[in-house]
């Protein structure tokens, strides 16, 4: 979206860039939108190159669009003259740029890449300040950076919230890091948001008993009957096989929106967060982060009181709810905000695979309640109602949410 205008910029994988004006007329208390008109066109320089991320800002004399491409090029484009004002080349070996983040004073840009590298650029002079890796490596491979936004309340505008891909290790699926908060000035990890699953001991079943050689059935018919009886009574192996085949999606965050007060009078877009520290000189202690992830969940993180965090969509009304806690780290280490799910052990009765008919009925009931695919876009709205949220997923479904009775005290 373009600041101060009813226009938006769109890019395609053929290298094209279009600026589109939305004609609007005021009708009563709400605007009435009509036709679309392409007012500007632009194309990348190299064949096969296309734009992956954009951010716009306006000044008294300019309307500038910053975009990054698959060829690791960052360009500042003047939309009034359609002339490039600045061109910066990120390191090619860091991979294609997947996202960019502009600071509040319009002095630097951070570019995130497909190999988990953040690069800090001073756009006043076009100088690369530094680069560093984020996330956790698996077999020498780092995950891609999906999103990067300025922290809404802490760090005096020098902290960024980074959504980085979690390595898909089949042996370690109990805990996942969803977001990392980095101090840009120090290149240090200061906070982490994660989700984990713990086993409820009360739901644990008896371990399968090994059969000694002397106790084994000699008759083939008796051996088959014993096998069927063991399958019916235990079923631990079947449950484990079903759990492995029907592994839930990973909770990697694909979309992030931040602000100072959700549903109140200061809901702020992620690209233009109000500097709540500039007037008072200190953090207000408030702020929120809303994330959309691959597991189709919308998570609300309360930065002032993390224990008040909640899942807005993606959980059954009668299902188990997670709990939230924070670990305040001592000096020099990062603090952690943890979402904890209590699950049953693989051999328990609660973990037996549900029947096909119940799965179909459950899916039909939840078809319209939440997203059925990876959530890739989020935006906050305060009109026509407060506490509004718009989300879009990979399947092309757009949902408009109205969050009511939301406790933030």
C-alpha cells in the first residue's frame, strides 16, 4: 500500500511492477470504491529477475518505493518520475532476498534472504553496514527468513522481529522457534517466541511387554489370535505409525503484523509503527505481535503481558488450549516467550487414530471457521470496526475477522 494515496503497487514473477490507483468516492460515513487504473509501470533490468518484497514511504518532496529482487538487488524508485534513485547489490552467495524491513526514520533497510542472512544497509549513503545469520542450522543449512518487522515498543526502533524457517528435523518436532527478536545495533538475539509440546504423564499407557521365547505360542492359529489380541488391546504401534503419517504442519510463521495496541485507538500498520518511545524516552510496555503460520493458526502475542497471549483462530472450541509463560533471562542472554501444549503419549488411548467418518465430520464443521492452508498475509484494520484483522492464505482465501471481548488489561 502507498502512503497517503488510494494506490497500491503489485509485482509479478515476469519482472513487471504496476502502480494501481483505486478510484474512491465518499458515500456517507464509509468510502465507496470503484474502478482500478494503472498509473505507473516498471520492469526489472535482467531477464528472469523479479521483485520479491516492497515497502513504500513518502516525504514532503518524494514518493519512494523500495523493492528487492531475486538477484539480490535493492532499488529505491521515485514513483513520481519512475527513475531509480539508488541501487544496492546484496551478496549473491547469501541467496535471493525474501523480505525487507525499513526503519521508522527511513535511514536503514534490513534485507532477509533464503539462506537465513540479515543484511543491514544504510540507505542514506548506499553502504552495507554488516550481515549476520539468524535461526538454527540443520546439517549446515539455515532456514529462510520469511518476514522481518520493526519491534513496536522495545529497542527504540533498533530491534527487529524476524520470522525464520525452522529446520525440519524429524527427530526434533517437540519445540519450534516461531520468532526471533534481534538488536540490529549489536547483532544480538534478545528475545525468542517458541511453541512446544509436552507429554501429560497421566495419559501414558503401559509399555508393550516383550514376550520371552518360552512364552511364545507354538500353534500358528494361537499365534495369530495373540497378535490380533495384542493389536486390539495395545495399538501403540498403529498409533505411532498413524502419528508419523499424519504429522501436523510445522508452525513456521509466514506473516507478521505488529502494533502498539490491538483493537484500541492506536492500531498501527507493521510498516509504519508509531514510535511510542520517542516522546517519553522509554518503552510503554505494551505492544502486540500477530502471526499467521503454516499450521493455519493466528496467534496473538501480548508483549506487555505474555501470559495473556492467545490463539485467535485454528483451535477447536472444545479442544485443548495452550498456556503461555516467559523465562526472563539473566544479563547477556535472550528471554523466551513459550507457548506450551499438553499432549498425550503415543501409546495412550487419547492418541489412537480417529475414524475416517469422524475426521470428515470434523473437517466439514471447521471448514468455514479458520484457514485450511498456510497463512501468508495479515493486516490490521480499524474501520468499519475496531479490532479488525484481515488474513489471506496460500489457497487464495481471504478472511476478515472482528475480535470482540478481547482482554488486554
